[in-house]
């Protein structure tokens, strides 16, 4: 079993009026390797000046996490199958919707992988589809969520 840690740190600054909701939601994520990432809610969720659109928001991080896990699994499987990947780029997109209780959730994440292959052995479209399908099945993050994840060619 593996354990993954992140420290989320927020402070009420500038004497902001917390009880009236007039306070910054900017905070940091500190990961176990030492990286610190400035974070904030999305301005679509909490308007500025109480959020910072330049910082990463949890919804973006969620989409990036799904995309990154899929890519890492895909690269590993492609290499095992003998296919040489030169580059992989994904402009993933998540959609917020309301669930049956009326609560917002990220209901769908669509991956748009753009892959450049090289080498003598080139995968067919069917082999690429199988690699994506297996990548989704083996991705730790995809196995941990109920969001629909779609790979769009």
C-alpha cells in the first residue's frame, strides 16, 4: 500500500471580514517532494477578488490528474507493446453539472490526446484504441472516481 500526501495551507490575511465572506480563498498546496503550488477556487465558483484566476483550482487539478494518469499508463503500455512515442499532448476538458441531488460535480472529463509516433513499428488505429481502453482500465485515478472519462480522437 502506498500513501500520498499534500499539505493545504490557508491563512486569513489583511484582517478580512471572514464572517461576511470577504476573505481570500487563495491558498497553497505543498507536496511531499517539496513543490508548492498556488491554489484558489475557480472564479466561476468564487468571484474575484476572493479567488485568483492565475492559481490552479481543484477542478483543473482534477482534470489534469485524470489526464496525467491516463497518459502515464498509455506511455507504459505503448512501450511494452513495442511502439515508440515521441510526444503526447492532451488538452483535457472537464464539465460541471448538477447531480440528482442538485449538487455540482465534475460529471465528465474528455481527453483529447495528440500522439506523435516514430520508429519502424507503427500502431494501427485499432491498436491505439485498445491502448487507450486498457489505459483507462488500469489508470489508478480513473479507478478511483465516478466521473465519466471519454477519450476523443
